C-alpha cells in the first residue's frame, strides 16, 4: 500500500476524541440532494399511506415539579411503582403488633420485595405533597434522635410515617447528626431527597413518648375515621415541641441528690454518707447549670460537676470523720456516668449502625474523660494535703440488713434517674420496680452465688432489657424510658472511682485494672440490655410476619 493510500485510509477512520457521528460525511464533501424517482413503483414499508394525518405528540413536561403528588398515591390503595420479575411476595404483617416490628421487618427487605400497603391515610383526592411528607418525617426523626433513641428505631419511625402517606418507595438514613430520606416514585422518575441536621440534644422522655404516640396514630391502618391528616400531624408535632418539661429545675436538682445518696448506700454508706453525697451532687449540678448558661461545652460541664463530690469526700477524710469517703465520691460519680448514651451506642453497633455507634461511644469517652479530670484534680489535691483515702474500702462485705437497705436504695436510685430523664409519671412506678429487680438479681448472683460482677451485671441488665421491651410493647411506646433508668444501680461507679484513686496515688497498674473493670461492666450493661430486647423479639414474634432480616456472616468475611 502506497503512502497516499495509507493517508487516505487514515482519513476514513472515525476520530474517537471528537464528538462526531459515525454517519457524518467527511469534511470537504458536499452532499448532493436526494434523487427522487418519479416512476418508481416501490415504496417503503415504513412510509405512511397518503391521506393519513398523524397527530403530533403532545409536549411532555420533562421538568416535573417536586410539589406534585406522588403518582403511586391513591385514596384507598397505594400500588407499587413497578412489578419485579419474580412477582410481589405475599407478606402479611399482623396489625395487632407494634408498628416498630412491622417497619423493622420491611426496612430489612429490598425495595422491590416490600409488600404494598393495604391502605393509606385518607387525604384529598390529589394526595399529600411529597416535600411536605418528607419534611414531617425528618422533623419526627429529629426529635427521636435528639432524645437518645437508637438509629434503627428512628429509621423505623421515619419509614412508618412515609409509608402511611403513600410514599412506599422511600429510604431513610440516620447518622449521629444527620437525617436524610429519599423518595423515588418509580425507576424512571427523578428521586426527591431531603435532609436535616441534629445540632442540639436533650433528655426528655415525655416528649419522646408523645412522638411515639403520634407515629402510632399516623401508622394506624384500622380506623379510617380517625386517620391523622398531614395538617393534623404538623399541629400535634408543634404542640409536642412547645410542651414544657414535666418537672421543674429544683425537682431535677433534688433528684440528682437522691440519686447520689442512694448510690452511696449501694456501696456501703450510712446516713451521713447519704447526706454528704446528696449535697455534693446537688452542688455539682448547680455548677454544671452555671457553665451551661455561660455557653461552655458539655465536656467542661462534666468536669466541673465531678469536683464537688470528690471535694466533700476529701474534706470528710481530713476532718477524720467516721464515714467512708469513697462512698461519698462514688455516689457523686453515679449521677454523672453517661449510661443513656452508652446503651444507645452499643445498641447501634449491635444492630449494624457502626458510624452512629462510633460517634455515640466517642461522645461517652469524652464525657468519661471529663469526669476523670474533675475527680483526679480533687484527688491530687487530697493527696498533697495528706488525706488518707483507702482504695481497699470497696472490699467490705455487707450483711443481710444492709442488703435490704440496698434494695430500697436501688429503687430510689431508679426513681431519681427517671425524674432526671423527664419521664412520664405513669411510667415511673414500672421503672422503679424494674431497677429493684435488677439489683436483686445482681446481688443474688454476685454476693450469694459468688459469680463474677461482670457476668452478674450482664444477667441483671439482660433482665432489665427484657422487661423494658415487654413494657414498651404493652404501652406501644419506646423501650428507652423503661430501660435507661432501671440500669442506674448497675453503673460502674465504684470501679471508676477506685481506678482514679490508684492513678492519683501513683499506682498506674492498679488504676488501669480498675478502669478496665469499669469498661467491662459498662459493656456488659449495654450488651445485656440489647440482648434482653432481642430475646423478646425472638420469642414473641408476630403471627405471619417475617423475621427481621440481617446479613449472614459466620466466617469473618
């Protein structure tokens, strides 16, 4: 092939780096007009017959409004957006079971396998606007996540709200500070996505219970006459946000003192120790309120709140009072240990929400470090003042009368913890009894049976989780109000204090051992509570409902 022929062949190749069609004529070639043969008797089989007027297609609105109602919404029934190749599985979820179980079951399914809702909430014929439903869903999820609810339960609540208003093809996503939800009407429609950031967190289980009741009413499919419209949901949500806390500030301070005093009784204190621990805890609470009013972060609030109980214990030691200073300091630590965040963090990790679990546990670590710094400062001051603090004081064995007082103290501790969590008055009695049962189980296994404290704590916490799930199923509410306060007597306050005391007295090895024991007790509490809840879901299953699906991974890969 000559050089000229080679260049001609190269010119005929399509240029891949230019946006050109393969049928475009080369540059410089002038296309001739098509030749029409008048006498041709052959016609194209794709040509239209003469006399046929084809109507031009109507222009389609390619940019649909995000405020148009969903295409799958119907007043009586919301059909699926498309039918998968293998058909829609027949999954019937019992309506008498809580909505949490039904929504957890469907959230673990792929979108194409979720059963179509049998009926949806009544609205006008046009249906609710998609952005308003998503906004309501995010606001409800924000209140639940800010109140300390687990990520899995928050996703279940968000999915229940969307599904009740006809948005069955939605995917909620929950992290520690960000909520997002995406809705796609069908595979050919553009998805609508909204998000919301959780910036402030508070502890108000009364508000949490009210949000659960709202979600339960929205997702109720039995009573069509009492269906909650979108406007009614917004109105009730605004009332929930405006409601005042059920207990005033002075009641919360007094509850903190009662909690610390009861905790001091659990570690062998007497009446004088009870009063001293209560005074220290109330002083710490007031100082923390002062720091919060000045805008200081929670880390410094915990540091300041941990100082007064430690200072009072050291002062009693310097005055040679016949009291156990360790019980005073331990009682003050009980009021500060972040048991709520610890249980929620471990629960998120066990249910597969690892990002949220990592953030929650990191928050717990920061709070714990703040407590450590506050107590260590006071202990170092006491060591410099020649205060003889005995690390072996926790090894005393209590007698039978003291154990009876400890049972009463554990119930009082749970009662005070419930008040601090702003629980409803109707649930305080159940929580108080649950805390007493937890301490009885722990004492029977550890003191009478000689079982290790970690195993005893895990068993008692598992029983708390089981009873909490049963109470929540009976009340169709969250399990947090029935679990968090009841684990108060099991928190590792004494192990934390004695570990810090050893470090302050230059016994680093002993201090690390005690702190490791405290961490093991904390993990035992969190895992036990979660395991008790999972046991209740395992054996109390909904008739006809599929189990909550999870990934099967048994070989580490």
